[in-house]
C-alpha cells in the first residue's frame, strides 16, 4: 500500500513549500480540497472525499455549502469557476444526514442553500447536478422549500428551483438552458431522442417551416480533437437530413459578452430575444 492522503504535518504547503510544488509539478499528487492532497493513482470516490474532509473537520461539526454538495456526489465544476473545494462546516442545528461517518446537511437543504448563495449559473448547475445524481428529488425540494421562502416567492432560489431539471447531464447544459430562459424563449425539452441520436436541448414541438431546433453543448473535453469534430459534423449532417437545425455551443459562447447565442436562436424561432444578457 502507498500513502495517498496528504494533510497536516509534514505536508502543509507553508511547511514544505517547494517539496509540495515539486510533487504537484511531477504530477504525482493532486489537490483534492484546500489543504488536502491525494496520490493521482487513487480514483475519486465518495469514501475518499469523506476521508479527506474528515482530516480537517472539527468534532461535532456539520458539513455544509459547496463541501456538502461535493460529498453528495456532484462535480466541483457545477459549483463555481474555481475547481478547488474549500472545507465548510457549521455547528448550527441543521437537517443532517450521515455520509461515510460525517454529519452533512441534507441534500435538499444543500440544494436550497446553494440556490440562495451561488451566482445564478452555478446555482442552477448545482441544483441540476443534485437532481441528476438522484441525491435529491423534486418532491424533497418542494417539502424543504417552505422553511426558506414562501410559495409565491420571486427570489433567486425559488425561481431556480422551478427551473431545475435532473435531465441536464452537465453544467454546460444547465448554463445553456438558463441563457434561453433569460432571453425569454420557450422552455425547451432536454435529452431529445432523434432517431439514433440524443440532443442535449431541443424544441420538438416548435417546428419552423418543417424544421426543428436543437442545441448542443460541446465541451472541450469531448469535442476538441479533429476526430471528435469530424464525428460531430457527420452527426449533424445526419440530423439535418432528419429535419433538425443544430446550433453547437462552446464554453466561450456561454460566457462571452456578445449575445450571438440569443440572436441565433431568436432568428430560427422568429422571436426577438430579451436583451441585454443577464450574465
């Protein structure tokens, strides 16, 4: 067996500085959460996340915030632009569950508190991810919501809970859907089946001149190489033959300042988007 979790003496960054950076630079360890590092050969798992948090968690504390969402199984990219998770805990009385021996606020409470606190795009991607992993259900969110806001609330959390959808398979799909919502377009369907293909987002009930609109989020991880891009082109040629107009979306399209996405969707649907963009 090899040691795989590094925390406390003698591995704190301010104590070993160069050695820690040397190990990181060699690709032998990775940062699992702030102050805790792990051998790169160890796969991510719920047990590993809980063990890492247990190294820095005070006795009797309850994990909450981003750390709770991370323990409930969602990827850190759904929580914010920074990939590093910061340990967060409280001693307040919160609805809590046991996760690998740690006390963690319930998935429903985690979802609502993130929806209240995070910037809107990441609040929605966190909600979608918790629903997608089945850490929480819509029914559980509805049951927990009255403790946080009234039924007719127009707060950010209340509005995003109504928009949340566990069919979103990645944060990028969540952000794309929020852009469409903010622009005032009809609510799209998710994971639309077209022949042997499945579209991230589509409007199967809104044909324009006999054609339908689909949108797909092309992440850098799966749509960057020449081979991947050729596969995408072949796929979209087939979809065009089936009557679908596909708009591919990359990360800069979602986070840039120009509303090209809204204008392209509006041009197809013959609808003026609501501008300026909100984020």
